[in-house]
C-alpha cells in the first residue's frame, strides 16, 4: 500500500474516532507499538514506559476532538504527546531527564513536517527495506532481532538498511 493510500485511510479513522470515541481502538492498535518503542527507548524502565504509553493514549483520546488533520501522520501527534509526557514525568519526580532523552531534540512543528515527509518517503520503499527501517528506528530492534523475524542473515539486514537509507537520502536531495 502506498503512502497516498494510507493517508486517506488514517484520516478516515481519525474522523470516525472523533465522531464515535469507541472507534479510537483502531488508532490505538495502529500506533501502540510505535509510541511504546519511542517511550521505552527514552525511559529505560518497563513499568514507567507502560504507564506513560497508557497516559499518552488517554490524553490523545481526551483531546481527539481538538485534533486537526494537516496531512501529518497521526503518530507524529502521539509522539509529541509522548515527549511531553516523558518531560512531565521527570519534572514530577524531581529528576533530570536521562542523557539520551535530553539529547533528543524537541519535537517542533517544523520537525513534525520533516518527520511526516520522512514517513511518506519510507512508505515508498520496498517492503523489506521499509520493514528493516521501521524495526531499527521506530521499534528500536537490533539487527539480530530483525534478521530472526525476517528469516534473513544479519549481513542481509545491514545491506537492506544501507540501501534503504541510501534511497531515502537520494529522495530527500531531490
């Protein structure tokens, strides 16, 4: 499925959930793994990651009526909520953000636009390259884990990742 086909589907899911909150489950299912991986990579504590993920989806559901479709993936909005939830959690506990979370640039509007473009470009890659990039950079899996899941060698996964990144660079440049 191309990025062009996915965008209207996501928009329809969002509009349906805005009208009937029971339809939010479909958005939850589609985005849970990405949000959990984003949080887990930053907090390094499973219980906290689970709590924050639940908090993100509670906030998203509570504010869904205010969400305005701008062509940006719904996940970008969820990741912004997640970044804020992580920062809030660390402030409430009186602790500093872990070094790797503090080094992460804040998700700004222009950053969301760039990420949206990148998500669309990733969707244009061949299935195997897309699966590797999502596994590595969204789900934070190791090369070994992805190789096992896809039934390929680690060398093949590294090559797929290299080719995918090379293709993305070429597409971004023009």
